[in-house]
């Protein structure tokens, strides 16, 4: 049995080696991610559009996140398990925010929470960390804000770069143990990584990060239309359809019961 990862061991990897992170939503995919060598498994609110048929992550509730986090934790992975805080809760009153985070740790079994947001949430993040709740930050493109900001690459203008710098530094200074940086211009990304003393975990942000994260369904080719920055390393959707078609033919021909 391997050594169980912690927020401290993940943070210590900055400058040592790249960090491998995958997003998974159930025991089956969690086992695949863990046995494949992931350091960290994120139970993402992308469960909404990846497996629940939603258009985006906005409709994902706390109850859904607790349910899927518990499923991942039951796989007993050595990887660190972090759960996404769903839409809107980070901007609620601190008592409600604390209650939601407690649910993800106490009921879901997560070892920490990921929170989308930058400098405006720094005080909340600091108070959560003080309460013993590890926080992973998330700056750059924030899917929970899709209705307000849309999907577009960040860090392309000087003004946007200033905001990204401020967000990443504020989240790190507040005590986050790592920061996901999504869809940031690849040429600017190394400057963020160098500016903060915690690991940056990139998704669609190039190689200038301390680690990378992908949704395991995208990596395995289970998603019919993965994001443009994903290069699937398997084609399980196509293989699964072929297998079902083969079995269906056997049944119709009387070869399988």
C-alpha cells in the first residue's frame, strides 16, 4: 500500500516535480486515477456537465457534491481527495460557508475544498484555513461565473494580467495550499507560478505550472467533445459503443442470453 497524500505533501512538491491531478466523480474512476498514479483527485462540480447532463456547473448542489465525494472516498485512494465548493456558496455568509465546507469534509470525507475566486474571497479563505479546512484556490477562468463572464482565455491583456497576479497572490497569502489556474495564456502562466509560494495546477494554461489537472473522462476519451486543449490518451467511448454493438448483434442472433 502506498503512502496517503496530504495537503502538506502536495504543497512540498513545488519545485520538486510536476504534480499529477485528475478530476473523478465515483469509486470506479477514482480507482483508475489512483492506480494510474494521480497525486490528487478533485471531485469537481464539472460532474454536472460531464456525467449529469447539465449545460454547465451552476446547477450542481452541495448535496450532489457530498454524494459524489463520498463515492470517491470509498475507493480509499492514496491520492489526496479535494471537493469543489458548488456555485454561490463561497460568497454566502461565513457561517453558511463554513457549514458547507464542514459537510464536504464530515459527510463527504474530503480532505479539503476547492474554491473558485480571487482576492475578494481571501478573507473567507483565511478564516476557513484557520478553522482547519484546507483550501485549494481556483483563479483564471471560473466556470461557475459562466453566465457573467463566459468562456474565454485569461491573461491576454495587461489589465487582466494584473488582476490574475492579484488574485493568485491573495489566495496564496490567505493560506491556500495550492491553486488551480484555468485557461490562462501560456506565455504569462510561468510568471504566476514564480510569484506564489504554493503549487499552481494548470488546466488549459500550458506547461508553466507546477502540475496539471484534467477530467478523467476527457483523458480517457469518454467525452464525445472534450475541450480543445485535451488530447485523449484512450478512446473508451468509441470502444464501449463498439462493444455494446457487438453484444447487441450476438443477442439478436441468439448467441447470448
